[in-house]
């Protein structure tokens, strides 16, 4: 029977890896900043596994992500800042306080005495009110102040839009967003005709931002849509490469018309 490990074993393993005398030299060299690229990579591997439906390997990828949390906790513990238990304590306390409709007395084991659940709109309003209080305690008084600049651009744009929409600063429906896209395209055409690279870049940015708005109003996640669209392009382009290789025709030697013919063939397939 194989060994079954616990979270305590993972924390112990991390302490062994970071031991300055007997640990792993690479692990001992890491700090908060050096770990961030690996954390981002692990997050995207989790997302990729889910989007591909590879649930068989999801547990493994989530384990890699959990290891990142334990790694940060160990670095912080060595610096006498916080430890893994503090992380758990903070998130449990935060979620208990944000769910008064589940934990009415503000304690983990308190339970509702009736079966009357508040409506989703009331729950969302209370959630946002509590989050706003948390932002104020952290010194983030602006509605958009705590949205991380390091978020992927599409994801951050959608989060900014969603946050602004909570106070009514939003389009009133899909048709208005589509009209805005038409307007942005016309402004882009004008900038292109004028030839100013600064204006062109600005108008392309506006168009992208409005496209994110369209995805949000249609009920989609813009970041996921872009990954899907890019993946679709990669699959089709791979077919184009295959067709060209089978015909012993390097892509660089094909005309735009010939490339378009192969592309249309890939789309049909």
C-alpha cells in the first residue's frame, strides 16, 4: 500500500528543502520575488488542465499550486512574518465574515435557524459591502484601487469594468456595446488614415477594451475567449503546416492566395 501524506507532511518537506545545511540549494536560494514566475506558471497549468478537461491530472496540478503557497509560507516564517497557519486563519476568517447568510453569528460553527435564504442580489450587495470595508481597512479607498496591475490585461480590463458596473457605470445592454464597437472601429479607421502611430495605438486599445466589455455583457470571460481563439488558430495553422509539408511546399515559398487556400481547407476540416 502506498504512503498517504498530509498537509503537515508537505509543510515538513518544505522545511527540509529550505534547511540551509542539508536542504536543496535551489530551494534555499528562492525568495518572494523569485517565486512569482513559477506561481503564475502553475496557475496557468491548473487553468489549462481544466479547460482541456484533463481532470485525471488536475489533482497533480493543484498540488503544484499548493506547494507554491507552502513555499511562500516557509519563506515568511523564516523571516518571522507569518506562517502557513496564519494563511489558513486569515482566509477562513475572511470567508466566514463575507458569508453572514451562512454563518449568522460570524463564527465558523454558527448555523442558520431557518431555511429562508436571502436573494442572490442581496447576497451580492452584502458581499461587495464587506469587500469595500476590507479595502478601506487596507487603505484602498477607491473602488478600483486594489485591482492588481499584474493581472493579465484582458482579465484586468474585465475586472475593472465589472467593479465600475457595481455603481451603475456601465452600458445598459449588448446593443449599446456593439454600437460602441462600431464607433471605435470608425475612430480607428480615422486614426489609420491620419497615420499617427500614437493615435492608432490609442484607438486599438479602446477597441480591445470595448471588446472585453462585449464579452462581459454576453456572459463570457474575455481571457478564456482569447485563449480559445488562440488555441483554435494554433490548431488550424498546424493543419496548414501539415498540408504544406505533405506537398513539399515550404510555407515561406507560398503566395498569400495559396496560404489562404490552405487556411480555408483547414477551417473546413
